[in-house]
């Protein structure tokens, strides 16, 4: 299983797979895609501030059916404990999304340079 950052989910939903790196596309072809619940919450937030025209639940439900996307079932207490140690960012979404991958030892697919600079589990 491989974890996905929010922008990857958006690009998969909109069909903008050309925006994904070759390594990311290859990983998506061979691994089961999983998201932290924080990804869905961030998508909802982006919809509320009108950066997305579709709500988070609608995007996630579509991808569950279309590509077999799964939601992480990691324990919130474990995530918040892991996220507390990620002092390189003040973004609560990034902290919990990265923590979700760390807790289960999964790779996180992200284009976010800051995440990749500070987290060895991140790949693009």
C-alpha cells in the first residue's frame, strides 16, 4: 500500500495524470492507493474556500470506485503523537498526512518539495 498526498488525489480525480512523475505513475500501477482521513478533510477545506468545485467526500468516493482508493484506518492518537515530532512544518494537514505514512512505514507520494526534504518516506 502507498499513501497519497492531497494534490495527487486531486490530479487523479481530474484526470491530470500527466502531472504525475513517471515513478509516481509506476507506483500507482503496482500499489494499493491509500489516503489519510486528513486528505479528505483538506479537500473539504479547499472546496469551502472555493479552490475546488467538488467536495472532499465526493472526490474520495469517486476514486474509491474508480481506482480502488482506500482510507487509512490508523489510530488518531498514534498519528497525533507522530505529527507532534514534525516541527519542520506548521501545516496541520501536512503533519498528519506525513504522520499517517510514518506510523505504518508506507511511502508517501508527493510533489511537495518541503515534505520530500524533511521526510525520508516521501517520494516523487
